[in-house]
C-alpha cells in the first residue's frame, strides 16, 4: 500500500514537472515571437525614397497599354509595381498572391508587372503564366529609378504619384506589409515596429 502511494505521488510530481516545462517553453516561444515581430518587405537603399514623388515616365506595356508615372493618378487609382524575371522562381511562386491582391484592391490599385531584358522571354512568361490581365512593362529605367537591385521587388505608388512603400518581397506577408506600411504612414513595417518599440520604452 505504501509503495502504491509513493508511486502515485511520484507520478504527480512528474506530471507537475512536465507542466512546468511546457509553461516555460510557451513563455520562451512568446518572447521569441515578440522579439521577431511581423517581418515586412525589406526596404533597400537607392532610388526614389518613400514619401517622394515617383519619376515622370511614360511606360509602354506588352499588351499595348500606356502607364503614365509621376503625373498624378492612374484612372484615380494607385499603382503597385511587381518586378519579376522569367528566371526567378520566387517571382513565379508569388503570382497567385499578386492575382489575389489585385482582386482585393480592385478599383483602388492597378497592379503592374515590370521587368527588363529579352522581350521574347517576357512575352513567353506572360503567355505561359496567363498574365494578360496585368499591364506588363519592360523598362530598365523604371527599375533603376526605384533602386531595384534584387528580385522579386515591389513598389506601391499612391494616386497622387507619391511612393508610399517599397521593398524586397519573398512571400505574401512581405507583399501585404507594403499596404500595411502605407496604412500606418511609415516607410516600412520595420520602421513602424521601431517607432512603436521606442514609444513604449
């Protein structure tokens, strides 16, 4: 009988110890998540900065459309440039997200695909991926103006022609963070988190 009581007591001690370990681990995961925060698009240096007017350009799309940049709104809408390449696998993986965001922001933002290089390859990419619904511009000058050094990259321009957010984008969260940055009136989500952290310390 005494042995049974000891066994049950030890069992409860082990269970209590395991519960304590789980609580400690949960606390550590919470702290790690808080330290990391939501990671947004990485704003790279160079090119037109956030808050500045976009450069005046007339861009011809592969389908014949004309995009006027730097001259106010595009039919009352903002512009979202997604820079991609036929040889960029991450770019291709993000195309369904671009389609989803285009539906979400229909009537508010015109999504424009942008690239440079061989025109035949860009036409092939456009047809292969079924991108005819999007204006697709070929312009090395556009990429240089926005400081695009790596792909995939995205730039959000408001209806007045002001650059509101830009950065390197590798997933849906990065793409959505550009709209969040505009909503909060900051250059990037990282800047927003830094400001928030500074205000609480």
